[in-house]
């Protein structure tokens, strides 16, 4: 997703093969965690390129056909960290918070064309990324989640599916938190 030409070509190919594009889910994400004092510029740049700049590229590419067809759904995957911050994740938090502002601005620009732009902000979800967290840190995070467990990928997928559906046609510019109450 950090190769703009490849991303634009993928969207163009989709439109050529199917005649339209109805849904874009911006879900690429990486971390390069480090305390700000030690954070290397290349780690900052890599996280922002993957987590935020790719969203700009892909969204801009789908907007042209969506505006022509006068419909579309765009869902960006942010994070609870984009809402609350987290020590050692200034780059990740900035990228995920940036998605929220980005989605709200674009939602205002394209709402009149029947295109919605929303955000899902997962908390701690059972993934490879959270599986790599040390046990002590994992226990500390679990203690901050009122429902007492990590979320399941299917729970995030259900939120995305809803926001991409016709049932969510009157919802735009919103952040749907899927975090078990971790950040209220």
C-alpha cells in the first residue's frame, strides 16, 4: 500500500473488471514502537506511510469512480490508541488519530454524492500484533478493559460490515469504537 502507483493501478483494475467500486476498507497498519526520545525518523516515516499516506492514495483513487456512480462506502481502521495515545507509540497514535480527522474531512466533502466515510477504532483484538505483546503488558491491558477480554477479529469485521452496508447509509464521519469499553 505504500506504492502509490500500485495502489492506483489496483483500483483502476477493479473498476475496469467490475465496472465500479462500492467499498474501500483502509485497514493496512504497522507498528514500530519506541519511546519518542529514541524514535528513529525511518520508523516514523514507515508507520505514517503505511497507516496514513496509503489511505490518502487509495481514497483518492476510489473517489473518482464513486463520485461518478454517486455511491460508495469508505471505512478506515483506526485504533483506540489514536483516541487515547499510548507510551512508546507516538508514530502509531499520530497515524491512527490522523485517520479520524481525515475521514471526517472527506465525509464532509463527499456526503452529497451518497458516499459515506467512517472509522472503526478497535481496542485490543486477538491478532498477530497483540499476540506479540509480553504477558505482563497483556495482563495490564486486560485490566483496563471493562468486558474483561480481548476482542475477536470477527467483532471488528461486523462493525466494518455494518458501516459498509445500506443500513448505515445515514451514518458518515463517525468513529465506531470496538474496544470492550477500554476507552470511553
